[in-house]
């Protein structure tokens, strides 16, 4: 069933056994038209805060699309493992791909950072534009995969700045070729963890030292060096297998 993100639905007074006809915003109408949905078709709406709504499409005119909502449910499809991904911004569409797939894999927060070897350098306007795009990608990924809680996409910031102000976590992992620790060497199952992934050129020795001073442990995934868009996603999948819902 098609799913659509409506952020202000939680502000509506939707009571059991009481139908509500909610007018859909323009961006949702464009999405509905692209899918060629017909009047009367059933759809699902979600608010990004944990609720989803069963509804029926009511097309009242060219620009008047409504959803007849008849049911509201708290539905969680979240992993018990809270994962924060710190990802050095990569080039081209690699970062878009990383955001999309990380959301599908269950990441709760994404911190895009600029590191010493990052080839992407954005001014404030371009950084804000990329941030908005990643938020849209996260929404689209939630629509596709069924998540009802919208992950947080933080603004771009320097890695050194972020490392001085990170929230607490049970475990902090840095993916680095020079690491000696493997995931199966970790015996205490965490509930909250943070993983740090470099850009195409990896991290400088100074950044690795700074991360280790911030309690990051350097790990390796096998004997192969992974691309930046592979490294984070592979790590997330492995973490969900060990301690999450895979």
C-alpha cells in the first residue's frame, strides 16, 4: 500500500471511530499523481513520530486531494539497537546512496562531516541545500521501508567540532584499515552505538588519534579495504545482525 509522510498529522484530533477528511499538501499530491493512484484507493500516512494512519484517497478536484482517515495506530518498525552514523561527506551521488540505504537499514541519526581528506567542500548555501536533499531522501526511504519514526539528519559540520560534542553511547567504533579489533571481539552487547566512517581518502592520522581520544575503537571488516559507500552500510548490517533485529 502506498505510504506518504505528512509531518503535521500528529496535530490533528483523530479519535477512534471518528473519520477525518484531511487535505493533502502539494508535494504529496504530486507524488500521488506520479503513482497514478485513483480516487478511492487506500493509502497509508505517517507522521514521522511513530504513528501511521489508514486512509482512503478522496479526489475532490484538480488541486483538491483529501485523505479520509479512519484509523490511527502506533506502529514501531525500529530496531532495539540505536545507531548513529558519522559519515564523512562523499562525492557525487555516493552520499545520497549512503543516506538512503542507512535509513532502510535502521539508522537513527546521521551526522555528515567534513574531514581532512574530504574532497567535498561546500559553502553555507550549498551545505544547507545538500542537507535538505538528504532529509528528503530519508523521508522517501521511510515511505518505502515502512519506518514511522523519521531519523535525524544533522547539518554538515567539521569532524573535529562534532567529536568534542557527541552524545553518550555504549560503544563508539571507527572503521580504519589499521584497526586490529573485529566485531566478534566485542562481547558486551550495546544498546546505543556510534560508528565513524571516512570519505574516499580515509582519515588522517591526527583525526584517528582525536577519535581514539574520544573513546572510539578502531575496527576492521575483514582484510579488504571497502569504499566509503560500502563501509558504513556493511557495518550497519553487521551490527544489526549481532545486536539489532536482523
